[in-house]
C-alpha cells in the first residue's frame, strides 16, 4: 500500500509518500522557524496561514520527487492531533478532501505515535516490545510499547516538556527560537564543570519528570553573570548551555534506565525533536550498554516534525484495515494511551 502522509501540527509542513513494500519514496519539509523566530516562539495564526500557502506546492514536489502521479496512491494519512488546532485543520481538511476526491481511504494519525514509530523508518529497526522516550516541544513521556496502539504511560513531565525547557532556557540567554539546537551548539564549546545544575526528581521514585526548577536555576545563573546592559559573554552562554544540557540529559537517562529495569525490556527508542540531541544519544548509548540493552533513534530530520513519520504510522494502521470516516477530526489534546490497538 502506498500512502501520502501530511503533517501540519505545529510550525513544520511535512509531506511524504511511504510504500509498505518499498519504504519511503519521497519526502519534503518546509520549516516556518525563521518566520516565528522573530516572535521568540510559534504564533499559531501565522502557522496556519503558512501551512495553507505551502502544503499543496509541497505535495506536488513530493509526487515529482517520487516520480509518481495521483493515481499511484492508495490512501492518505494526515495528523489529527495533538497540536495547534488551526494548523491541524489545514492538513486534516486538505488530506481528507483529497482522499474523498480521489475515492481513497484516509486516516487521522496521532502526531506522537508518528514520532514513536519514526525509528522504524531506519535500517535495523527495533521490534516490539520496547520502551519509548518521547521528547518533543510539547511532550516528555516514557511509554511502554507492546505494539502499535498498545501504549502504557510510565512517566511524563509534570510541567514543561524537555524541548520547551530547552527553548525557554535559550531565550533567557538571548538565543533564538527554537533554542534546542542552539543550546546544543553552544554546549559543545562550554565548560561542563563551571556550573552544576540540579537533577530534578531523581531522588524520587517513579518515572515522572519536572523541568521548571531547572528553568529557574538557568535564569538565576544567567542573571548573576549579566553585564550592565544585561548581556552575557559568549563563554558564559556556552558554559550555562553545557550545564543545562548535562542536567536534562542526565535526568532523562536516569528515568530511561528505570523504565528499562521496570519493564525488563532490552530496547529503548528515543523520538521527538530532542532525540536529535547528540549528547543525549551519547549518554543513553552508555546507559543501555550497561543494561545490556539497545538504543534506537531516527535520522535527525525524522526526529523533528516531518511527513515521513505520519505516512509510515498511517500506513501501518491502514494496512490493518483501519480508516477514518468523512468527518474531519482534529484534537489539540489527545492522550496517546487512548489509541486503538491494531
Ligand atoms: O518534535 P518536534 O519537532 O516538535 C514537537 O512535536 O514539539 O520538537 C521540537 C523541539 C523544540 O523544542 C526544539 O528546541 C527541540 O525539539 N530540539 C532539540 C534539538 N533539536 C530540536 N533540543 C535539544 N537538542 C537538539 N539538537
Ligand atoms: Zn513533533
């Protein structure tokens, strides 16, 4: 089955074609980050309008790249939620309407299920069951995964998501949006021992996270080192970035280890924008080796939002006979553990 996938839940327009036999046939992404950077974060109304402008040309581009025409597609998958309601409506209405016009089945996909399955687009994919750490701009969750749609939430952030914490910490240091990649870049030149940040919640049992204290610690540290104009020198930014990244990565690694021990599973997958973080990958690699387990992740461009993960996740459900009806459903909030198993 050949599926056209559409992702428009936030500030990235993503389109891809996935074939259940041949794999990924084409994918394209248009990122709005430059437009939102001016405002220091995503402006929902601007995001929706830009998806309207970019989606159809991007779909055309993917068909051309894959050397396919509309008649070669068997179904359409689009992100139904969670995400920004206006942004979701662009992809969902376009996807659903195209499927109706072409007489094809369509399916609304859960954005985080897309992220969770993205490592399966790579060579040597993980096999069920496994533990998944979902770390994006809106979610930080540890999930026991027994199969597609068989998700048990083991822990989650009680306040900010990991990506959100990266973005807010970056802003405090005068870095642009999105802050995650910029913190990672500055951290590489940082002295990881100059500042020691707390590791939130590690002395408490369980697998929940909290990042708001770390945010306050970042702000206080930054404020103690600002010059008369309120600016930080480059080295201090790098050193705070390094200490912040180290604290987040450490906390995530400790909870992932607990999840592996709790489930007895030997595979850990990481997904979502923050899973592109090199330091996180390195630290988790060391941890899983000690646990005699294996780590899986997607290539960096499939860690952040993309159309390929939606085409892939939709394809798995469509092949199993699931599909959505003609009502266009968008859900800004949609708990992952309420999904239907295959
Ligand atoms: O999954 P994603 O693209 O969108 C959501 O579904 O939220 O994740 C975006 C988040 C942003 O907060 C961004 O700062 C963070 O992922 N991010 C990173 C890195 N790349 C993206 N955080 C840390 N290190 C990175 N290399
Ligand atoms: Zn995402």
